[in-house]
């Protein structure tokens, strides 16, 4: 497969990045962060065609932009805002990607889905009830962002129960 060298590169950079974080060498890990998502982008580009490939590429691209822009938040607060907007767009693209996947199994474990759905909603409302009173002017943006992330997780979870795909577990884990 064409994407294998990129997968090896991703695993190598990811492992090194995590090792540096574990060794409390964040200043060194900082330099490796921008190289993580390009490997995923290249693996996706080289992968055989699938119906939602463009959505995945766009979501990964905006995630990468968010990673890079957030690296410079100490220079100006606009970097923080642009980074969050990039991640918000990425999450919205992931939601579109997940909803465009064809269901092949229909909630064979429906009770588990609704249990996790309820847990996600409880977590969202609990988090917002703690954060919102302290956020002032940021209430609306943080609320929108939290709801978007929760919706993405719900869609990833729905995919776990609806898709007959070996990667559905990775999507569900990555969705949180």
C-alpha cells in the first residue's frame, strides 16, 4: 500500500512526541507537533478512494491549521481565536463526515448507544453549568464549541453502533 511509509512516519513522530511529553520535554515536543497531521493527510491522500475522502481531508487540514496557529498564542490572542475557529470548523467537518457514512448495522446494541448518549449529554450540561457562570463574554462561543464537540462525539458513537467497519472503534475513541 502507498500509505505505509506515511503510517510509519506518523507512528515514529507520534511516539517521539509522546515520549518527549512523558519526559517533561514540552519545549522539544513543541517542534514536532506540526508534523503529526501532515502524515495523516498524506496517508488519506494515498488511500484508495472512498466516498467521504474529501470531508476527511478537509477536517484533517483544519485540525492541522488549528494545531499550528495555537502554537503562537503567546504572540497575540488572535492566534488563540483563529486556532479555536479552525478546530471548530474541523469538528463541524467531522460531524458531516460521520453523518455521511452509510449505516450497515442499525443499533444492534441500542441500549448501550442511548446509555452513552445520555452520559455525553450529562457531561455536557455538567461542564457548561460549571463553566458558563465564570466565562463572561465567552459564554456563547464556549457553549457553541462544547455542543459541537459533544455532537461530534455522539456522531462518532452512533457510527460505532451503525457501521460494519473495522476502524469504527478507532473513530469512536478518536471522537472523544
